[in-house]
C-alpha cells in the first residue's frame, strides 16, 4: 500500500515539473518482506487459532549472507512487521527472542502460518525480485514469520511431572536406603545434574530395561515432550 502511494506521489511530482510520465523510466519499484510473530504456545511451529501475536519483537534485516545489518524494526501490537522499501536482492532476517522465550521452528517453515526462524532466530535467505508481479512471493513475501514459546522451566513445567511420577522413589522422603541409590529429582540442582539421564530414561519404551518410572507406566508423550524441551532449552530453573 505504501509503495503505491509513493509511486503516485513521485509521478505527481514529475508531472508538476513538466515531465510527462512517458518521458522517464518509472520509479524503481520496491519489494516487501513480512509479516508476523506469535506466541506458539503448543510449539508446533504453526499459528493455530487462539495463539496470540507478540508485540515489540525486534526483527533485524540483514543482507543475504546474514553478515551486514541493514535495518531494524519491532512488531506492532498485532505482532506485525513489514519491510516494504526493499530493492531487488537477497535478504535474511533475525527475530530476536523476547525475554524468557525460545523460537519454535519445526524445520518445515515456508507456508503462511509456519515459523521460519531457527533456534537463533535466523530465517533462510530470501530473494526479492521487483520485476515479478506483485502477487509473486518473490516481489511481496509476507510469509516470513516467527513463533516463540515460553522457555521451559524446571519449577513451572518439569517439577510437577517429576513430583507426581518419580518422587515416590526419587526424593528425600523415599527412605534412606533408597535415597542412597537414586538421585532426588524433586529438587532443581539434582534434576539439572542428571537432566539428560532423566530424558533418556523416560523416553525408553514401556517395559524396556531402565525405563522410568521404574515398574510403572510410561509417561504420556506430552509429558515426555515437556522434559525434552526443558533439556533442549538448556535446563532452566
Ligand atoms: C518405583 C521407584 C522408582 C520410580 C517411581 C522412579 N524411579 Fe528412577 N530409579 C529407581 C531406581 C531403583 C533406580 C536405580 C536403578 C536404575 O538405574 O535403573 C533409578 C534410576 C533412575 C535414573 C538413573 C540415575 C542416574 O544417576 O543415572 C534416572 C535418571 C531416573 N531413575 C529417573 C526417574 C524419573 C524421571 C522418574 C519418573 C518419571 C523415575 N525415575 C521414577 C526407582 C524409581
């Protein structure tokens, strides 16, 4: 929209100066990259119904190699951003994760509702070709989006699972003899220390040797996914 306004203003100026529109080449057209950032609560890399936009997220524009910073903007209250004055060329974006949040790229980003930001917030390199029709994504690409979810925390997300399913054996109250053999996973420092082992044990198949909870029922996939994310997010408190 802005581009169209600009073009007509430039044309008007040319006409005021006594030029006819056929005297000069049309002003350069611009390409567009946009346009949204949202809270990907279920971490599936897609914007599902009810997942809210995130305002104030920094979206930095780089050259195609991702080495030269060209511009920076932040998302609106609708989680929207737009770079609409781009000359032809290659570009890359970096979405800066809001405090306490991590990117949810699933590795399949491309569609309109898919997240395109990798773990560090980088998109792939996209080309803008202003010779293309305005309906061509090479000219107007509004499908460069980023989903972020709250970073998984021990206290909020993992502790309730471990207390409910593991503390019976792995806690200070599970008996001295037992406590000597198994770590107390109901406190952060201990759980963090064996985070990878916890993920390994709960991921094993039902009935497999060493599967946890020992002699019990394997945790639900949702709960295992929470523990996996906690490990991937860096075992935060
Ligand atoms: C019925 C008691 C019991 C329950 C419930 C239980 N465990 Fe265990 N756990 C044990 C025993 C006994 C061992 C030591 C034997 C072994 O390593 O398999 C152990 C060992 C472990 C180890 C290896 C410790 C290490 O330092 O490498 C991990 C990790 C573990 N459990 C995690 C869990 C998690 C997570 C849960 C809950 C989802 C859980 N356990 C539930 C009894 C239990």
